[in-house]
C-alpha cells in the first residue's frame, strides 16, 4: 500500500504525520520516502544512517557539430525551446531541457547524443528501528524537482515487496512536484 501525506501549504505537519505513521508500522515492511526534494526533512525525525548516494538528473542533448546539417528538426520538436538552430550553429540550453529525448529521435544525421545533467541526489538508509528510508535532494538553483522525484520513486518503490507499506512525504503546494509525488498512491 502507498500512503501519501499531502497538504496545499507548508508547515501543516505533513512530515510529522508521515514519520509518525511510519514509526507506528512494522519497520521490516515499511519504507518512507521524502519527496520534498527542495527541503527534505524527514531524516531529522527518523535519523537514518545513510548507506548510499546516487547522482540523478536529466539527460540533455549534446550536438556533434561535425555531423549536424542544421536542418532544424530538433528545434521544431522541442516543446521547451531547449535547442535552437541559428545559421550554422545548433545551440542547446540545458536548463530548459526536460530530457524527453525527442530531438535525438528526430535527428536524421544521428548528430545528437545525450549526457546526464546532474540536478540532485538520491540517498537511502536504514533507521535505528530497521526501517528503509529514501530521500531526494535537489541541487540548489535547479528549477525542476519532478525528475528527481520520479527517479526517487522509481528507485525505492521498485525495492518493495507485495504487502509492504510505502509512506510518501509529499512537498507542499499543488504544482507538478506534488502531482508526481501523489502519482501511484492508494
């Protein structure tokens, strides 16, 4: 079962409820994930020993100018204007890229590859009671929390067994990070 603790406003007790609920359940079949990647603080209550940290981010295009014919198909398909062609130059704006990969798929010359643009970290650990814990931490100044949240959920929920309980500490508000955190909750 996936239980998401959410509220449209910060400071309402989401983290207190999520961590208290997690502590009330069997630690051997409970996972708490802190999806408030801009200000994760569930660890302050649960004090996990962090075991592992993994860099995560968005795959952004890299253009091989020696193969590029500057046809503009990549620019036409990009909904976020993260790639543009000006004369004989193809420019990439990684901070606008959402990592969809469309530009790479439509390039007739296969001149576009992808590289990871790191936007944060996933950290996992075990609490003193033996409960599994995971959190995402968005790097300061990064504009997109959703890719970090999506990777956090994919990484940690995949580790659960049938019958396990997942408690999700959701960020405040009603925007895209909240929607992504709630996706798949019971």
